[in-house]
């Protein structure tokens, strides 16, 4: 398993490694907190997550733990609250996964610079750089079409995200 270190500022820390096939074990590793941080943009967008340093394509930037919300509870309760904007659709289990930590703070862009994979068995979502990301760039994901915070008369985007049709917040799936 390859692990790179950075001690340029006198502090030894583990840096994220690229996921290039032979390092499958690294997929389970927590990403370094030194690569991303939360910043406030404005009242409309709220907070977002920004790269603190250049990230190579495929870098694992976040592993978000989630809470599973069963379908009935989701439909009767959660979908009627602000948490609706922080859940991901559960294809296998049904219902939704409420994303915790930084995973809940990635804003939408089209195109995004992160891909993500939902692991419903482990209730985790892993976020990867889908291209090289420069220091200071906002880290974003693709929510899908019909965004509730956009002007409905504005330009339409495709119903499906670029690669994986599961990559949408549940609000957009219902
Ligand atoms: C999953 S949260 C992202 C974190 C959120 N910015 C916050 O501070 O809690 C989704 C919410 O962020 C805002 N948002 C995300 N992407 C946006 C965008 N491209 N433009 C405007 N608002 C956006 C919307 O208010 C949306 O309901």
C-alpha cells in the first residue's frame, strides 16, 4: 500500500494517495484533513468545501458516514424537513442516507470535479477527485436536474449526471 508523506512545514502528515488499481486497501483509508476545508460563500449558497492544495485525479477527498432513513420515515418525515437537502437516494435498501460531516457540504456544479460512490452496505459515501483540482477550487458534485434552488425558467441540464445515474440527491429522484 503506498502512502506519501509531507513534512515540508515540519509536521509529518499522511497525504492522500491515488487510487490506481493495486492500492485497493487505500480505499478504506480516511483522507487527510489537510486537503480540504469548509468556507462560507454567501447567504444563497451557504458553506462549501474547498481544496487546500492541488489534488491529483482520483484522490480520495472524503469518506462520509451516513445514517440510513427507512423509506416510510423518509417520506413521512425527513422529506418535509431541511434534511431533505442533505440525503442521498438508497437504491438497494430503499429510503435515503443522511450524509454526515463534510460529505453533506459539497455544493452542486455542472460539471462537478468530484465523483462519488455510495456504499449502502457500510453506509459510507466516498468522494474522489474526477480530475486534477487546483488549490483554492471549490469541491463540487452533480446533484442532477430540476434543482430546487435554481430558477425553473433557466436552462435545463440532463436528467442524469455525467457517469452514474445514482449520483443525485434524493430530492431530485422523487
Ligand atoms: C447539500 S447542501 C450543500 C451545503 C450547503 N451549502 C450548506 O451550507 O449547508 C445543498 C444546499 O446548498 C445550496 N447549494 C448547493 N449548490 C448550490 C449552487 N450551485 N448554487 C446555489 N446554492 C447551492 C442549496 O441551498 C442546497 O439546498
